[in-house]
């Protein structure tokens, strides 16, 4: 794999770099992924490159459909351009039109060092289908392609996978950091403890399988009790390595958070760990009444001397909201991508760079 970090001004000066970022933000306050993308953007600017950022946001209707006229604006990346300009301290020019000829001409006559953001790629037919024609059109806008969107690299999209066939392609600084830190978990300092929460424990089965030998134990959230009858889950919850909640907060037939006995037991286990992986809140964290377990676990993980890795949108937001970011050794931008990577799957966006 080729890494952007190995390039210098002689490789980048005057070149137009297509930077695939992930600005799939749910709100204007959700700026974690923007902040994580800044080192790559600054590196390119320092080396006198022009930057055209490619991204998506949500799942909008296709451009030109009737539905687009009513609802399309909520999926626009235009507000992101303003946030990015503020965080970067550099004007980011938003390109609303998908006139590829016009964009290409504009990029050619613009000065080096400028940053442009193209409108949401999912407005275009072919992005999610990994369409070669669209990928070739996008590739025609630049000289070099850089994938810095780890969080979407588990999807074979035109701007993630197919585009690499038409341009010299590199992993960005954030992508390199994600690969390096997550790869280290396959040979962790032991004991390794893995915390698995979230609404769908079945999504975490891949991690359990792939890290089974390395892991001392898996601490699971209350959701496993809601899924305990599912065949795939049943295989593992009877094993001593999978620690079930000792008590829980229950409303009718729904288990919504772990209880105080479980928190105390999980604390004891986590204090002895030398590596901790956490993906998914251990309760229904979006409701404050059922966030106690996740908040308590977050503080224990943040206070640990272990190598701590946290990922998944809700878990990451929890750490950010509690102001514990600097106390976590590595905070991943990936949710589904992190799960698939740790499950040993080959992510299309990463495989395409090799």
C-alpha cells in the first residue's frame, strides 16, 4: 500500500488531489470526523497541492427525482463547507453543480493551495453501485486519489473502490492511523478485554470469532439479554469467556441497561486489562435514564493504563460528550468499518489501495 505520508512537495505541488473523506455528519455539532481529517488536508496544503474533497451525507434521493425537490437539501454538504472552513482556518469553496467539465476547468485555472468540497456524491446514480463510468468521471477531476475515509471503506462505492483503477492512489494520514492502531489489536498486550454493546449483538459475532484466542473475556451489554434466544448468540453466551450482566434495568421484556452489580464486576475485570476494545454502549444510551452503565464504563476505560481503543458512532459520541477524548489511546472514526476490520474481513476501500 502507498501512503500519503511518504510523499513530499516534489510529488504534490500543483497537483489536484481527490481526497475521499467521510463527512457523513448527523448534525452541525458532530465535528469529530472533520477534526480527524484536518491533518491530511493541512499536509496537502503545506505541500502546495489543490484539494477536491469527495464525501457523502446520509442516504438522499437521487438528483432530479421528485423527492429531491422536497427533501434533498437536508443532505447537502454545503453546511459542512462552512464548518470545515472555520476549523481549518482556510476558505473551503463549495461546488454544488455536478458539471464535470465545468469543475475540471475551474480546478485547472485555480491557484494551488485551494480547498474545494464537492456536493454529496450519493445524489449521483452509480456511487453506491460502484459504477465504473462515474468513477472514471470523478478520476478525471484530479491527478492523485487519496482515501482518508476509513469509516466508509467497508463499502464498495465508486468514490472508494472503483476510482482507484484510474489514478495513482494513496492512503491518507487518518487511514494510515486507523490501519496501524486497529492492526495492533491482532497481537495485543494481554490480558485483552473486549466490551461489546449496542442494540444488535449479532453484529459483533465476527469480532468474537476472530479475536477469540487473544481475548481473556468479552463483557457484553444489556442488549445480549434481548437477543439471547438467537441461534448465533446462543453459541457464545454459554461460554465462560463471555461475561453476561449480573443484573440489569428491565422494562417489561426489554433489558435497557446493566445494573450496579454488573458495573462493579466489569470494573474489576477492566482494571486488570492491558488492552481494551470497546464498541457499542452497554445500555440504551440515548435515554439518560439508561445511560448510567455506559457512563460508568466510559470513566473506567478512560482511567485505565491499558491500550484503549473505542469505536462506533454512539460510543465515540459518548466519549466526546463526557470530555474523555484525550484519555482514550485511540478513538476510531469507524463503526461498521471497525467491526468488519476486527472481524478479519477485507475492506473494499483498503484492498483497492494495495
